[in-house]
C-alpha cells in the first residue's frame, strides 16, 4: 500500500512540476564572466545599456524559437509588445535589436567565437562549451 | 509613388512580415534589411474642412474616405563595420510636402559606440525633439493609427543633418540618459492651401534628459530652431505685386516663426498590461506667441487586443492681442489595436475633434468654420519586417 502511495506521489510530482524547463543565459566559457544580474540582462537584451560585467560591450543574440518564452520570463511582455518596442528603437535609429539566430547550434558557435556575445537556451540543452550566467525561471 | 503602389509593394513584402526587423542580407549577418509600413484609411465626417496629419501635407482628406493621409512605407538598411561602427540608411515614402509620395531619405548616419555609455552619430538623423517624434511614422510602434495631431501635427522638421551624442549612466537598475544634438535642416510646411513656407534651417540644436526607473520614464527637452523662411504661393505673389515689397520679411513680421524655442516634458508608464503616456509642450516663437500642446493616452493590453483612450489639445496665445493666425482644438480618441501576428497589427480609431480655430491644422476650410465638431474614423494596418 505504501509503495502504491509513494509511486502515486512521484507520479503526481512528475506531472505537476518539471514540465517546463528554465531558460539559461549563457556566455563564452573563457569570457571570465561568472554572473550577470537580471537588471543587466534586461538592459542588454532591451538595448538600453549594453555593458558586460567585465566592462566590454555586450552583443546579445536572440534564439527565435525560444524568443517568446525568454521575453515573457525576462520582462513579462508578449512578443507583440517586445516587437512594438523594437520597432520604435530600430526605425528611429536609436539601437539595433539582438542578432536573430534560428537554432541552438548557431548560438553555440557564435558564442564560442566571440567573448562578448550573450545568448540564451533551454537550460536542459546547456553544454560544457558555454558558461551559464543567469537562470530565468518560468 | 501612390497609395496604390504602396499597397502593391506591401503585398510583395507580405511574406517577409514578422518579428525579425533585421533580415540578414549577407551570410555573416553584417548587412541587414528591415522595413515598416502603414495602410491607412480615414473617413472625414465634415465637408467644411479637410483633415491633415501634419502641416507638411499640402492637401487634406475631404469628406468621405481617404487612403492618402496615413499610408506610408519605410525601408532601412544597416551595415555593421565592426563592433563599434555601423551605418544606417532609411528611406520613407509618404504623402508629404512635394504633394505626392516621392520617397525621401529620412536617415543616413554613421554610428560610433566606443563604450556602452556613449553613442555618437553623424549624418542625417531623426529630429528627436519630443518623445516619439523620431518614430512618429512607425505605426507599429504605437497603439494609435497616428500620433495625436494636436501634439505632432505642427512639427516643422522630420530630420536634421548634423550630429548627436548620447551619454548613458546606470544608477542601480535605473538609467539616466543625456542627448545633445546640433545640425541644420530644411523643410516645407503649408500655412494654407496656397501659402507655403520653405524653411531653410541654418541652426537647429537642443537636447534632452531622460530618466528611467522601473516602469516610469521621464523626459525633459529643449530645442531651438533658427530658420530663413521663403514664402511662396498666391498671397506672397499678391504682396510682391501690389505692395511692391518682399513678402518674406512681411510674413516673418506677421507670423514670427523664423525662430522657435521648443520646451517639452514627457512621461510614460509601461508595466504589464498598462501603458500610459503623457506629454506637454510649449513652442515659443520670436513673434512672442506660444503654441501649447499636450496629450494623455491610456492603453490596456488583453492578449492580442490593446484598447486605448486618448485626449489631446493644442492652443495658441499671443500676449496682449487677438491673433488671427491662432489655432486651437482638442481631440477625444477611442480605439483598439489588434496584433494579428508578431509583425502585423490592425487598428481602428474614432477621433472627436472640437475645433476652436482651425488655423493651419486644416485645409480648405469654410470661411467661418470654427467652434465646431468634426469626427474622423480611421482604420490602419501596420507592419514591420
């Protein structure tokens, strides 16, 4: 009976909890950056102030399949609102949006080639090629 | 160009429409193409005056439907030379001072970002005189079909040829920005259907201080415009012919718009579904008149819907005198934006306008038109890619 109860409990946990993974903000593993605060990440990805903790200019990357979840987790805005925000900045010539990449392989490649890039990916897919600087829970 | 051509090009660009706003043209993504556009349809209820979006439009929208007032198309190309240098070129086709949709170079500048705290730009730049003023044609960026005419309709310039510098300084999670700019410019505005003023702006300079904290953003700005104005059209010809004097100093004395000082205060609040925006401005002319304007807008996002309400007002005052060039009106707007996909939005809006004195914010108005109501109904389709 106890075993049945225990397995029911595990089943309940399994269906209730881990369905959506977190999003990991990642940098080049040799960049020397250990941590990026949430407000720094907002400043960098929203084009307000693109400075890495090591003082370098930050180059953010968007991963298009994950973009809607990422901005919901970062600034609690839907993609239409984020795009509308960027339309103002782009077409007034104030700032350029993050570079748009289609898959995680491209993100990993760019990050390993440039120490100033900052990207994000599903935390379940993080490899040893990159260093996680911020976890965004959903 | 015409509205029809804008429609055709928009249809051709349709498959591109989406959230990217920076389509890579080269393999490494260093050259990008992006664009924005509006297909706008406006219904004017009154046959007593024609509606204009801004004083650069020589003819207005007559009673009935018009697609000319708000429809436009813009294209931007960006080239990244290295991490610190990039070039941006942008063109726009809209119904403007040439009396047609002839494309115009809106920006062409080199941007230098030596550090995250400093941005320098030189070349042709947007006129960043008020919050929103350098993105006032990017319909996708705001909830309304067009920015409030009472506030933005009498703006004289769209771009400047010069340079600007922006300093940014984070204070905790707040951000303070200072932008300074200077340059020259030219433009044509229409005071009436048959009197145009060609602005040769030899000096335009100013700056603003911007403070962002949490969902709040404040902005305080000042700009001065110094222009040589050449007046053309039937009234100018009559003055030259019958009074035998140069019409330029004559109109400058009368209107006093060859030197302007523009003060502005802007405020936005953007948190979760709430979007508040408010602005007040005073433009002081060398003729000692003031043009005061302002607006307040509130929007609330519910999923793909963004219903909004707005109130705007403009009023002129000349100390110690009746001013026959005065204008004043107030507008009550209600509408909604619907985001079809990320990159495409549909809008509908009703404006109830109480016109005290139409001045040069209307065209072809009846002689005694004033102290009257007019109703505009507008539909818009905005896209970016």
